[in-house]
C-alpha cells in the first residue's frame, strides 16, 4: 500500500516538474526601469566559462538641471552564474544617457581573454549647463575596459573628431582564432548621414579609417575561411536613394564586390557569421500565408559569396519584434538558431536549422505578455534570454520594467502567465492522478 501511495505522489509531483522546471526568470529589480540588450559567456581567471555577462542600462533617477528634469540612464553590466546567481555588477554613468551599444571580449598580448570592452554612447555631463558642454563631449563614444572581476581598467574615447558615434564593434581574427583587433561602424548625422569604418588594434588605437558620404551601414560582419580573415560583408544604404546593397570588403575596408542579392525586397535584413561564409536573414513579404502577412527568411552563402540554400518560414512574423540569430558549432555539428515573434498567436519562438538548411525543430515557444527579449544565447541545449520584464497596462504591478534573465531548457515548453499557471498544474496533475485512482478502485485497494 505504501508503494502505491509513493507512486501516486511521484506521478503527481512529476506533473509539476514538467510544467515549471524548464524556465527560471531572474531580475535585478533594483530600479524602476532596467533592460539588458546583450548576453555572452563569461570567463574566470583560468579561462573557463563560468556563467554569463548581461549588459544594458538602468534608469538611475530623474535629475533636475536648470529647472528641467532629465532621465539619467546609466550603463549596466552584470555577471551571472548559470543558475541566476549574481556574481558582480558594474555601472557607468557620467552623462544623462549612458547606454551600452556593444560589448566584446578584451585580450592581452598572449590572446587570452582578460576582460570586457563596453562601448557607451557618451552625450554630456548632466550636471553641466548648456554653455559648458563642448561639441566633442556631445558626440564622442567612450569604451570602458573592465577586468574579469568587473573592475574598471581604463576608459578611452574613440573619435575621429568629426562628431561621429560608434554603432557596432566587430572582433577581427586573423589566423587560428587569434584576435588582432576590432572593426567599428561609426556614423555622423547632420543634413545627411556619413559613415565610417574604423580599424582598431587590441589596445583600441586607430589603424585606419574609411569615410563614405551619404551612406549608412546597417550591419557588418567579419568574413572568415578556415579561421582566417578574408575581409568583411556589409549591408549599406544610400541615404539619398534609400537603395540597399550587400557588399564584400577587403581587409582594408575597400569595396571589392557587390553581391547579387535583391536586398531591397526585404522588410528587414541582418548578417550572421558562419563557417566559411555568412548568413543573411530577416523579414520577407514573399510568403504563402494569409494576405498582408510577413515571414522570416534565411540565406546561407559560401566564402565566394555564392548562395548555398534558402529558407522561407512557414509562420507569420511580427515586424515589431527583432529577429535574432545565434550559431552553435561543435566538433560534430553546426547549427543555427533563430528567434522571432509569431504574429498568429502573439508568441515568441526559437527554431533550430542545421548546416544543410533544414529546420530540425521548434526549440522554444513562449506565451507571455511580460517579456521583451533583446538577445539570447544557446549552450549545450539550454537557452539563455535577456531583455526586459514589462508590466502590461491592464495589470496592477508593483514595478514598471525590470531586467530579464531567463534560463530555459531546450524542450518546446510554453512559458505561461502567472494567472494561468495554477490551472495548468491542477489539470495536468488530475490527468495523471485520475487513471491511477480508477485502476486502484478496480483492484479494490481504495474506495472512491
């Protein structure tokens, strides 16, 4: 009899585990508004992965300057263990709007990761009057290096003194994954947009720069063949004609080829790195779905800019939600993961695509109004999301918005809202428990 009751308890408990054990949500919850925009694995002094770095901003407080109130955004970096435990936090805020625009690893002379480089848009000191602020202070970008323990190593202003701001920084690996420096996209906005490609060494000294008038770089990645740098692939837009082109640049930033892809037909297009080539992905109107809908597309190209394969999604996607991309490469396989918003049921989904361009499965489906996901990472079949936890307008929450760090297993588990969780648990438990009770009654072990 005891064994039977133990079996019943285990079955009932398993119903709870199957629903809830897959997702764990963590939030700093220190200020009224926080957001993470980036996530990447963290390292310890022995060069072993030991968790994650999440970077973004928080709204410290509103400050009054010259009888006006300003929002005081500050850069925010947090190191987490994979179980959500916070190891350390780092904040940077000298201006009224310090936001992280990119984060990369920093390397020493032996190509060992010794910290993180945080790119921050620097506007101006919130405590200065308008007359005290110089034009350089308004426009320059600051890069802060912190060590593996979250302590400041140095600050450096990266600027060509042309009032440009850095949008993205890409690490450059010359041979055998040895990082030689970084490539930065910068731009200046006045009557038009002027773009700059800036090549930096590992100490952030400028090696060379390229200037293009009436041009906006929308994205750029490093192109590698067998771990050797072969130049860059970029998406750029002519700001006078709005025409977009996909281009191949050499290692000095010179355009050597316009890749024959009609990129203007896409609603959105981004670039992802691949093994011996690159990935082009985004939102397309060319779908076999209901009228007026959009879906995702994925194109794979080889090192010679020739198309390997193309996927057009079978789900309608939301234009309001960014499509995100991650690559996971092991000794035995190479897989691509894509995150998007499914507009048919307002869910968030992640799919897995193999190296041959076949969608293997839907990895994750999230049903909630609370998550604004900005970035994700996959490690050994576990998904890690960052972004913001928002309070829907019709809910009476005690917060406005807080940082999201979501740890999820790979299975197609649906994340449910709090108000639905209890009913799902009860129904799931009863579906398991009722057949057991009927069986026991037939054997006259219990009375119903």
